[in-house]
């Protein structure tokens, strides 16, 4: 009986720790996105680069031109609306699209989420998301650098918590002041309650 109670206590602790990690990631994303939106930059250039075991043409840095929150050119070559809508053409995302990818990873409770945000402008400069420990080549691993702006040297840029297993080193997070939005907190609690119920049922 004591062993069973110990297992239940450990399971509850792991669930609470996981929830805390995801909530921390959400708060950092909210803060960084708010900082980015406060810049009012709807038209800008940035360098986008993927890191993967892909053909060289997919991993070389690409200069992305964004006008009114739409990618209009990559490396000086115009991107048409047809290309943006095509499923067989990969067009780099906007900065807002990078934020959306991070949100998607949080919503899916990805196995590992590690993000570094620029301390001056708030946009993500380095993103690594491993969606499933058991699935190969499902990672999102990209970098971004805003061009043509006066950027200060980032100091203490927030880096998200990670859900990596024991033995995997992840960067620490800088505390942020914005509260996690109510919708996210409700979603996490909704997922946590059934899990706790299942754990306690072991005692029956």
C-alpha cells in the first residue's frame, strides 16, 4: 500500500511539473509576442535558416522580405500569391508565422521546446521543437535575424523551459512579468484533472 501511494505521489508531482513547464513556455511566448507587436513592424527583412538533414538549398540562409505581414520576396525573387498557396512550395514564414509555430508546439505538448527570443524586439531568434520522442525527422529547427534595424546586444534574452528528459541540458529562462492568459490556464487544468483522476483510481 505504501509503495502504491509513493507511485501515486510521484505521478502527481510529474504532472504538476509538466503543467508548470508548459505554462512557463506560454508566458514567455506571450511576453515576447507582445514586445514584438509593440514595435509596429509590419514590413521588414529578416534572415531565415533551417537546420536539418536536407538538401543544401533548404538549409542555406534566406533573406525574406515581408510587406504588410506578407512574404513578398525570398533572396530577391518575388513570391507570388500562387506560390504562397501551393502545398508543394515551401515559403519561409513571417515573424508572426514563427510565433505560430511555437504556439503550435505548446498546444501539442511537444517533447522538447527550446526558444530564444531577442531581448530588444521580442522575435524568436532560435527555435527547436521536437514534437515526438519516437518520431524521426519531425523537428522544427530554425534561426531568424532581423535585418536593417539597430539592434542592441541582447542581455538576458528569455529562453523557454524545455520538456527534455533527464540528462538533456536546456537553457534557463529569464523571469517575465506578464500573466498567463486565462484560456491557456483553463486548457492546462482541463487536461490535468482527468490525468489526476486516473492516477487516484489506482487506489481503488
